[in-house]
C-alpha cells in the first residue's frame, strides 16, 4: 500500500504534524505514541484513578466523535 502525507491535528490546539503513513490511523498512532504510554492497570490504579478521582473506564473503539480522515481536495 502506498504511503501518503497526513496532517495530524490535535483537538486541544497543539501544532499540526505532517506524517507519512499508509493510513490515517497509523499517522495518529505515530503521534500518540510519542505523547502517551499504556500499561495494564493495577488494583491500586483502579482505586486511586477510578474510584478516588472518578475517572471512568473507557472501551477502546467506542467513539462519540471519531477522528475521521478528511477526503482529498
């Protein structure tokens, strides 16, 4: 599959990024992995983050407002 250049833009106002990727989700993943990490939650994480701070568990793939790839002009 051929690569294309995608503009990856933050919904929070960070500077846009130009990423050469085969699909838009790969471009987004490239940017996200530089800003986020993931690990399996421990019981203390569930208590401290979930119960004490009220952060709800999110289901991966469930989006109210997905990040669509805009059609080419």
